[in-house]
């Protein structure tokens, strides 16, 4: 993947404060990822841009930590205040030592971009991609974590920095992805959809630290997803006989009263049943109030499905393009990570 070259209108002088190497090697004691008070500006955006390159190359994504984001923030702030592009490897080493961070390799990459244009994470990564040294660092296969930040100087120009680290120790913890507490989604192709779901308070995960992305979605969970997204009012009655005492009972009643579901028959909701793609289509169409597109017959494998018209409406509304060319796979189950993507397409901005 080649990125276009980038030119600078006024690149500042590059200095290396006390340490000439961009890559530093060493070993400290135990791992402690402390949480400083300052948070980075743009850390997630820079990580997402870097992970785009890494994932396309088959590398694991790097994850963020409060410590690394704080180090990057201090570095970006310092460069912007002095209006000078410079490395300070000693500062990074000292912060690692103060936090008792166990590391075996780290690299710092920095960039300057003109202040006469809107700041762009992609533009910054383009600069680093076109530099052999910088590309080697942010594409380092052993790196597991990274911090990032950018800041603008008063005299114009933006300063960006990322710190990439290879952690060590017998029990290197799995880090949470992005702004979520989830430690099991960094390799998911739907990780940004899951992050959207979490930040919009539609999910808290299957445990305090995991999302269970490959697990199937139950009908009860589907009801809660939709209830939280739509912020539905309280129901006036108990709609079903087989959900008494369930944590999702209130949500099930609210989506029923909103006309999003009529249950699975005979006054039952079948809360533990799995959600299929065709059922999901009808849930989302009713929740969104989609009406256009029925009868467009966009798929060849749903002709016998009683949800066919809703499948057409969902595809016509741009929420799904199917599972393959002119196929929707109506009877296939929906995983939690897939549901995150469907909900974001349906309701995300």
C-alpha cells in the first residue's frame, strides 16, 4: 500500500535532545500501566490511522494506554510550545522507569504539518509511511501498544507524536481497544463498530472487560440493544409469558409496545433463541420505520422467507449489502460483532 508523498511549506529544524537513536532497547522490572491525569489529543485517531496500515499488512493492531497517551501528549505539547521538531528519548525512558513499565523495545515518531490546513490523521500517517525509518517503527510487528497526540503551535503548524512499545514480562496483559474496556475486540474487523456501540451506551459488554464478539445474539439481547438505542418509554403491560424475571424483560416489553416485535407465538418471546439475519432485518426495519424498497428483490436466496420484504427494505436503506453477491444468507445467525455493525449502519451518523 503506497501513500502519496507529502511536502512541507516550512518544516521546523529537527533536533534530537540527548539521544540519537529512534529505536531504544532495554529491560525494566514489572509492568504497571499507570493512569496519569492528562489525556492525549488525537491518540485514538492516530492509532486508528496506523492500525489501518498494520491490519492491511496482516499485523496485529496496537492498543492505547493512558500512560502512553500521556507521554505522547507531553511530547507534542513541548514541541508545540518551543515550535521545534525534536526527539526526546530520555524523557520517554524516564517516564517508563517512573511507571515501572517492563519493555523490550520502543520507538518514537514525530511529524510537523502546516497550520494552514485542517489537521488530518491520515495526512500525518502518509508522512510517516513515506519515511523508511518512521514506517519501520509504526509497522513494527512486535509492538503491542502505542500512544499518540498532536498539538498546534501558536506560530502555526501542527506537531504529532506517537510512541510504539513492545511490552515484556511473563504476564503482559491484554489491553483494551480504543475507548472501550474490552480486551477481546482488537482483532475484530468490526472493532470500530463495537467502540461506537460502547460509546453510545448501547452495550456494556458480556463482562466488565469483554464483549464476546463471536458469540451469537439472543432475542433478549437484541431487545436491549434496540431499547437503549431508541430510548423507548416504559411499557403499559407485560407482553409475554416466558421472560418473567429476566434482566432484559423491561426492554422486551418496551420493544413490543413500540411495535418492533410481536414475539415468537402463543404469547411467548423466546428470549434465549438466537437472532437470524432475516429476523434481524425485520427488527431493524420496524425500529427504523423503513418503508421504501419492498419488492426490489435484491437477493436470490430469500424468496421463501417471510421476511423478504423487510430484507429488501433494509438493503434499499443501505444498512446491508448481503453476505455475498445477490445473497443475504437469511437463516444464518448474527454474532454480537456483526450486530454492532448493523446497528451502527442503521443508527450511526
